C-alpha cells in the first residue's frame, strides 16, 4: 500500500504541473493579446493618418473629417484664416499675449474651444476621455492617446494647464476667440 505522504506528493506534483501549464497558456494568450492590441492601435493610427492626408486644403472649410477626425465641439466648421493661420501638422507655438488661436491647427483649436466652453460654463477640467466623447470619438486608446498628446503639447507651450494628472483647463491668460476667458 502506498504511503499517504507519497500520494500527497504525487497530487502536489500534478497540481503544480497544471498550474505551470496554465501559466504558460496565459503568457501565450497575453502575448497574443498584446500583439492584437498593437495591431489594432496601428490601424486606428493609419486611419487617422489617411484622414490627415485626405483633409481639405488651407482655403477649404475644415469640418468633422479634419486631420484627426475631431469634429468641432460646437458643431460649426472652423475656417482657416488667410493670415498667420496654421496648416495641418504645424508646430504649436509658445503662447504669448495677443497670439490668436488661428496660429494653431484646427485640432488644437477644437481642444481649446472645448475647454473654453467648459470654463465659460464653470464645469471645471476636462479629461482626454471626456474630450473624445465631446468630439464624438470612440474612447479607444488610440484616439484618447492622440488627444492626450495634443493636450500635453498645449500644456508644454503654455496654452493649457494640467491641474491634476490627466485633467486639463485653459491657462490663466488664454482667452476664448471672442475675447472671453
């Protein structure tokens, strides 16, 4: 008759092998998931880039199909001004008193407009996920991260303030296009 300790060791060994097998399978599935998520994000970025390439020229009205697919929060198209207007993919200038929003590309102007609307309505800071919802975008990682990148760039250039991690507001002296703050 086998010993009780021997039977316990055998069952422990069987259980440990099962755990090891399941861990290997979980690692394999996690690796597949990482690859699939990366591929999904690349397709989101590719679609966004194609939208940028197919965006209308400088003299056209820039609407919901603008470079990053961000519709104007007010629902009204944004026209690029002829003088000093930013072109898609342009550099974000450092904020200085009197610098017009038209110095920014339409995507950055939309972010500022959404935050100016929130400020005017005393609704407080806005997260990038809330911005995505405001712009009618799916809150998928690719879209949210694109907005976060733009918002962080605006923070670095003095247009916005990140009042808490991931929560953005207009910088103190940045006013709305109509002169209100």
